[in-house]
């Protein structure tokens, strides 16, 4: 059974890039430019482009790790030494990071994905347009020489 790739290995970035282009009905470069120009117009596109960039970055890290591992394996005798084994672990970690980011992109593109149609998702969607923090994150400014208010514990002890 063919999965649409020629050598049996899946080009994760290529497949997801095609899905993004089909979903938004525009070339990835055009979509990136549109998001860069107006990131708040379509929050879904902004999220997808952000995670696509992280996916591309992870794929690049994986490619370098694989190249380093192959170069080390070419110099190895029959047994693999610890540094080469470390490179193999680096490849595994890079695959995990790339695949995790790919899952996020797939989830963002799937309108029927779990968690997108339940009550919590609806509440999250209502909160999304918020641009600032929900609560004050810094102490209110007091003029110099004004004493700080006493805490409840301090008032109760009096």
C-alpha cells in the first residue's frame, strides 16, 4: 500500500505543508506573509504558521543529527562507541520533537480533532481574543511615603 511517498519514508514537513496550503487555499509563502502582515486577523492561521515554523526547525535539527550519526558510523569498527551512541540518542530525541510538532500541526488543521468541539474548547475560544493578562500582574503603584496596607493576618492579630 502506497502512502504517497517514493522511498517509503514519510516527508512529514512536505505532507503537512501541502495540507496547510490546501486548508487555507494559498501557498505557504503567501500564508506566512499574510500572517506576518496581520497576525490577529486569523488566529488559526497564525497558530498553524507558528507551529509549522517550529516543525521546519525540528526537521532541520533532525537532518543535522542524522548526518552527524551517519558520519560517525562510517568511521566505526564493528562496535559502536559511546559518543556515537550519544549521537543515536540525539537522533531519537530529534525525531520525537519533530513528530510532536507535526502532531500539533495536524491537530490545528483538523476541525473535528478531540478537544475542539467540547465545552472547554468553546470557553477557550471565547478567551482567545484577549491580548493582555486576565488579572493584574504587578503591584499597584503607591506614591512614595504611603504605607503598604496591612495584611489580613496582621489585622486579625491586633
